[in-house]
């Protein structure tokens, strides 16, 4: 009889331990996880940015069709390059926003390797860069712009019809002044981070 009671107590202890373990497993599975918009990896974010810059660079819809063929051959036709040449901040921002997730914020910069100039943000602001949140990723895309295309372009060549000014902001930032940049290679830099949801 004493052995029966001891066996029952052991079985009750085992049953109780199994019940506690199952309860803990269920509690763990039902607990909420932290929410973040987008993947956590800055490598993934960099790949998104690289893809966006490559895609916009590959587009060639800005040159007007009524321009002579020789002029089209000699002038930049990449959407990324033409947006920078013609100060078309709105078109560049719209294109990037259409490719990148709406959970990504970014600052866009132009650099000649020595000097880096802020260009615009994902909100279209051209005055001040956005504050980035960790993780931050940088995407780079080199482009070539002959200095002749930065001074005195007209709306006869590039869309939109009203460009607002006849010189590129790149000309003002890099080619004017006491020590003008004599090269033709620039780097487009996209600084990105995710918007966090609390």
C-alpha cells in the first residue's frame, strides 16, 4: 500500500511537470514579437538601393524625340544622369520612391570623390537631410557627365519643358569657384534606413 502511494506521488509530480512545460511553450508561442517595417539587414537594404539606382540609370526616356540623332548620341540619356543635370529633384524622388519600399527613407548625395553635396530626401526636401535610424545602408552608382552638359542646357533637348534655369546645380557645386572640378566622373550616393514601427 505504501508503494502504491509513492507511485501515485511520482506520477502526479511527472504530470505536474509536463503541464508546466506545455503551459510555458504555449505562453512563449502566444507572446507578441517586436514589429519592424522591413528586414533588419543593412545588406538587404543596400541591395534594394543598388537595384533602385541601377534601374533609374538604365531608363532612357528623357531625351526629346525631335532632336537630331547625332545630338542624342552625344548627350546623356540616362534618367538618373538627366535628372541630376536638369535639377529635376521631383522626378528623381518620384522614381526612387516608386522602386523602394514606402518603409525606406533616404538622403541622396552627389560626390566627385573629394566633395560630397546633399541633393534631396525621400520627402523631396532639398534643404536639409533626414536623420537616419540604424541600420543605415549606403548605395553608390558612378556616372559620367561631360562638363559641357552642365552649363547652358536648354529645354529643347531635355524634358520637362520648363527646367527653371539654364545651368545644373552640379555646375554651381563643382565647376564654379576658384578650384573647379575638371573631371567628368561623379558618384550618386543613396543613404537609407527603415522607418521603425513601435
